């Protein structure tokens, strides 16, 4: 993917040094997070967490789950046929 993106941008992927290659990989990761709707700063933070070894699959703290559930129930309260 890095080779393709660099080539499409008019660069020569074979002439890249390691730092340039890693910088391109970082930009691609941030771009992909933004593509799925994550804002730039959050995308950068997610990449930093990922590179630090944090698991993206780890569940959020329980208080965040409770807050999200309360918000969801509130939004569904006006929808007919929605289980609460």
C-alpha cells in the first residue's frame, strides 16, 4: 500500500529511506482513521496508542459504558417499537 500511495503521489518508493517509509506508513494510518470518520487529533492519538502497544479491542471503562447506555436509552425512548 505504501508503494502504491507514494507512486500515485509522483514519488519513487524505491528511493525512500527508512524514515520516509515509516512517515508514509504513519500518514496512511491516520488517513484511514479519518476515512472512517475519526477526527484528526483522535486519529493521531489512536495511532500513538497503537504504536505504544495498546489494544484497540480493549473495552472502555465501565463508567463510559454506563454513560453510553443511558444516552442510547434516552435517544430510543421516543422511537416506537424500540426495546428499552
